[in-house]
């Protein structure tokens, strides 16, 4: 006795990454954990915080961790502003 099933594997591609968690800002010497959520071509989403590469456009104002277990954690260093992208491949 046996049974079979036909399965189709569909590929999906990364379309965009949204970063949440820092809208209210961060205090000097304070920390905030950011979250990166990927959206794929099939409209599915996935939290990819630990898979993303994080950076700060102004490292004298905000630092961001790429080290587990604190990936995506920003630390306020001085007053000012910074852009914090999460990047996977060429998508941010």
C-alpha cells in the first residue's frame, strides 16, 4: 500500500524591509530594540531582524548592534538624528 502527492515548490523573492520600533526616538545613553520585517513577492512577511545588516548614517549620534543577542539595538550617543537602515542583499 502506498500513496503519492505532487508538490510544487514556488520561489519567492524579497521585495522590501520595514523597520519599526524607533519612531519615538532614543535618549542619550538609552537603548531601543528595532525590528526588521521582510515582505516577499508572495505577500508573506517574516521578521528578519537577526538576518539583516544594520548601520547608522551618523555614528556619532546613534550606534547600532549587529551582534547577537542585541542585533538591531540602537544606543543614543549624543543629540541629533540618524537614519538606521536594515539591509539584506541589496534590499533595505
